[in-house]
C-alpha cells in the first residue's frame, strides 16, 4: 500500500525517475548492441550476461527512490549466497525470479516509464511554470513573447493575467500529479518487492539452517557431557570396585565382582551410546572412515566402495546416520546375508556438488517408505538438507537405497 505522499515529494519522485531512466536507456542500448555484435567473437557473452543482471542495481536504486512517496522500506527480494565470491553471487542471481522481474522493470523504465514521467511533469508543472514566468519572459524579450510556444503576450497586463492563470493551473494539477506518482510507485513496488512466497521460502531456509546447526551443537554437547561426566564417573566406580575386591572377605568379594562386571557392562553400553550420538571418527576423519566404522559394527557383513572428501558437518552427519539407520533396518528386517555400500561425491561446478550413497542388500525386499517404517525417518533426515531417498525394493529382493544430498 502506497502512502499519501505530498505533491512536492511526488514531483521529486518523478523528476529523479527521469534522471535514472534516460541514462539507463542509453546503457541498455549500448550493452545490447555491443553484446549482439561481439557474440560471434565470444566477447559479447559477458556483455549479454551483464545486460541480464542490469536490473539488479536498477532495482536497488528504485527501491530506495520509493521512499520519496512511501516511507516504508521495501526489502530486497534476493537471497544471500551460501559462498563468498562473485561467481557464487552471479549463479544465485541467474536462478532467482526476482532478477528477471527487475530486468523487466529496468526495460519498462527505460522504454516507457521515464518518457511518461517527463510528459506528466511537462503537463503538470512545465506549462504552468512557463505561464507563471510570463512577466519575466516579456521583460527579457522586450516587445512580445510566446509563452510555452502557445500564447503570444505583448503587454504586462496580459503577462500578469497569464501568471495568475498559471498559478491556479499549477495548484489544480498538483493533486493529479500526486495520484499519478502513487500509481507509478505501485507499479515499481509490484515488480521490485519480494513476493510473499519468496519471503516465506527465504525464512524457512534460514530457520531450517539454524535448526540443523542447533541440533548438531546440542548433539555434540550431550556427547561431551556423557564422555566427560557420566563415563568418567563409571570408570572411577569400576576402579573402586576392583580395588575393594582385593581387601574384601571371600563372601563379599563375590558380590563386589558381580557389581564390578555390571559396572563394566554399563560402561560399555554408555560408550556405545556416546559413539552413536556423535562418533569421534566422524569428527576426526570424515564420512568415509565413519561409514567404514559403521560397517565393522554391522550385524550383516558389508562390502565398501566409498571414496569421499571431507564435506560440510551437517552433510556428513546426516549421511552417516542415514547409513547407520539403513544398516540397522537390514539387520532387523531384510534377512540379508551381505550388504554393499558405495559412495561418491560428484562436483558439477565450483561450489556445487552432490553426495550420492547407495546401500544394497540381498535380502527379501518388500521395503516400503509409505508403510511408516524406519525409511520414513531416513527420508525426513535427508529432506532437512534438501536431500532425497529413492527406494527400489521388489518382493524377493534385492533392496537398493539411493541417497542424494546437495553440497
């Protein structure tokens, strides 16, 4: 909603629109002609890319100019790149709808809007201004003058009458001028302000990233507290029980030995729990070694074909626990005798790649993610990072899980 701006602010908005639009028309024509002429030499391609991105700075300027008629700031519709650098910025801008809306507005401003602004200003302020200045024009001309190339004035009485008429006309046209400026600003806001869906998507993306980071931080805190707190106390308790057995009478030593074995068993279970919360091998050596460690602990023999670099912590964590869940499902439900795991990282272009992991078993098959099994949790875990899970499990087997996570 555009607020009711005063006529002078509205006039300022239209005047600055002329000063922006006229140079913009020249710049767009130069880029378009030079890019088309030099394209066969491959020199024009950067110029055409620059032409496509020309709407981005124009949109920023126009959103700032909107404050002349509407104090409410218009937020930028663009997202922040995940990586620094011009290449990452350009890749993101080329994929955003807002970039192309801004380019369309820039072309509209250069070809239509600023000439229309100039025409409205001439009619609403230029002609009345020339009429108001009739006495000065007659004094400079001497005998007679033609006001606005329309009326011949040859006496100061006519000049004063013309100036009075110009003043009345200017006051009468200020209200239509402000209405036109508000309509003009509404068009700019429609094309340059972010869509509601874009705002929601950006906020969902940011909140999801915050949740993933917070979840990983909480997981590490729990692992650290268990490792440095409960585990150390159990170790101390086990040592005290072992020492107490040495000095205890035989009948009491048997009870202490049982308690010692129970403490060692609890300590082993706690270590397994800590390993499951966040394995140290994942933090120290990466996803490839962590998958190998999970394969060694699997109840079903596993053959590995994994070649992976170090990846972002959320990606490695999600992939590792997805593989562990898949191995647990194989051990519980499939009746398989062997599992094959392959993992690769495919890099499409700088800063963009995909992690692909396949888990295949020779079990009975029939796995269905829609049946509410553990595959649903697997799908949700990957979906947090825009990852996907594909399940191919015909009755009788084999079952193939294909996981893909963008990096």
